[in-house]
């Protein structure tokens, strides 16, 4: 049994504000330890549950946050940027039986600690076929096309609630309870690690590959906080303006959908001016 872990940081234990997840800050240095603790607990739980292989794919910011030297020695870790499937890279080779979303968070425009979808501020909402989407939902569609079930989700309580929509069967561990975008009631790493390890052990039972799901085509809409970002995004072929600050495109599969989404977010973020946005 092979498990893939997609590890994002905003939903990690103890994390509640931007500097906690911003590479290079002293706060980030401290929070890396708690992020690594969450991921390591999941790794150990999956091995407890019978996994033969666990691959961790870093999915936050520059994708260089986890402390490899503190992880269980049986694991392998994919670190760094530029990967065909981004946050769920590694799922496409036909050998993954289940995936865990560790440190996930609510989507842009939702309540939730550090809620956003890819861009921290400039995207105010993403919809897939009119359903408001988080990164969890986007990635769940991608992995379903490879027949890989989402078996475990960790994050704040809102991220866990969000996961009920895209992975009802998956085990969920809330490592903190949302109070506002920048505040949460947090539990200690020792306590969250124990909960994540136990849940991962149980989640290993759900790691059974199924037939690839062909749910497309998907219409993806992206709303920005400024009009010029929508205009900039329309240089991506197939992306059309559907509102003053909103664009949309249709993709046959979510494999294509997530790639177009990355192109849209890359171009939109390059169009942001420091002072006026
Ligand atoms: Zn994220």
C-alpha cells in the first residue's frame, strides 16, 4: 500500500497568521516544526495501518517548509516547485492507493483560518460548476481522475467541515477551532500528533484505489479583488471574462482544469501592483 500526503501549511497545528506561513520569518521557522509534527504523525499512522510506502509532497508556497531530518526514516519527501500536478503531484503514476490532505484550509471567500485559494488575497472566490471551491475540492477532483480516494484531511474545524463535501468518507482531524481569519483556539502539537496518528492508522483501511472518475467537463470560475486581474487572466487561451472581476473557462478534465487554473493564478499574481493591488 502506497500513501501520498499533500502537505499544506495554513491548516497546521498552531498556525493562525501570515507570518506563521511566510518563508523566512522567525514565526515561520517556529511553525515549520509544528507543521512537520503534523505530517510526521500522519506518516507514522499510515505505517501503523499497514502502508508499505509513504510519499510526502510539499504543497505550501515555495514548497520548501518541512524538516526532512525530523521525519520518520521510512518516508520519502518531494520538495520544491514546478510539478505537473502541483499540490497532488505524485498521484498520476498508478501506484498510489490513497491520499491525505494535511494542513489544509478553507477556500477563498469562506470563513476559516487563513482561508484562501492559491493566492493569499487576490482571489475572492473559485467555483466549480457553481459550487464554491477550496483547494481541497479542486485537488479531490484531480485525484478522483486517477482513482485515488482522499482518506484523511487535517486543518481547522472549517477545513474539516469543507472536506465533508468532497471526501465524506475520509477521516478528519481538526487541529484548531476557527475564531476568525487570523485567530483560532489551538491544541498542542503533542495532542494533535496523537489524534492525527490514530486517524491515519484508521484511514489506511480506506486506501483502496477505484476506477478513475470521469466527471468532466468542468466549468471553473475565478473571481478577483480587482478588475484588471480578470482582464490580465484572459490572455490564457479559453479563459473568458464573465463579470467585472470574474473569469471562467471549461476543461474536459480536472487535470486540464488545474493546469489552466495555475496559468490564471500565475498571470494574475504577476499583474498585481505593490500599492494599488
Ligand atoms: Zn493552501
